[in-house]
């Protein structure tokens, strides 16, 4: 049984697959307590893997399943990923904080380390290889990510409810990308477009 916060069909709003239709499987529970986390970890329904598969299969046009959270690596293994692939015919991706081992049979790994933030620094990032490295940027030293091997590197401004702070975060992120061109800007387009 898995505690699932929600399963929904939308577009990937961030990083390399931005704009791609996807089914999101959001797990409840995380080993970190990041101040900006938008997941309600206390809520969720216990579901079997077959129930998760059945829910994902309600969206046959989506090419991707995104395992997110919370922290999905706390709950999944290779058998989980394989069954999800086989029974849905979709590519299975993960968004992880990198503090735990992940299954080797995932199709795409998005690593978003949180060690630069209060609450996200409870455990170190152990994952050193990923498809994309996506960093929420608030002015931290980017050299701390140099030892992570990634095909793509994205900086994303931290979303703030306060409009003035949100604009300041965006400008700082743009300047960082201009200063360090091995990074690319990633926007949360689902927030920009107000897409659920």
C-alpha cells in the first residue's frame, strides 16, 4: 500500500519536459521539511499498486508518468517502476531530492536537491548522477552542485506569494543564468499560466 496525496493529469510545468502532458503521482511523506514545499503530507489515500495503475490508465494520451511528492524514493522500488511501465505503456520519471537511492529502471531522473534551504538541509544529497538537475535558486553558491553529473542544468526562481519578492527572485535567477551559462532558466509555467 502507498499513501498517495493525489493523481492528476496536467502538463509538466518545469524543467526539460516542460509543456509535456503527464500523469502526476504525488506521494505523501518526505524526509525533509522544506519551507516552500506545496505538498500536504498529512493528507492522502492508501492505494495499492494496481489502484495506482488503474488511475494512471484513465489518461491514455499522456506519454509520461511523473512520480513526485513528497519524496517518492522513500516508497518505490524497481518492481514498482516495472509494473507501472508494463501496465500503462508510459515512460516513468521521478522528481527526487536525491537523499535516497532510486530504482535503476526509471526512464528519467529529475534531481532537485534541497540542501541549500532551511528544512531541506536535514539530510545531504547523495545522488550524484541524473538526467536533469533542477535547482530552486535563492542566491546560493552554485559550485556546491559541480560534482553532480547531469545532461541538463536548470535554475528555477523560488515562487513567493509576495509579488515584489517573486520578481526579485526571478531577476536574481536570470542574472545567475547569464553569469553561469551552463545553467538554463526553468519557469513554473503551470503557475504562470494558472494551470492546475
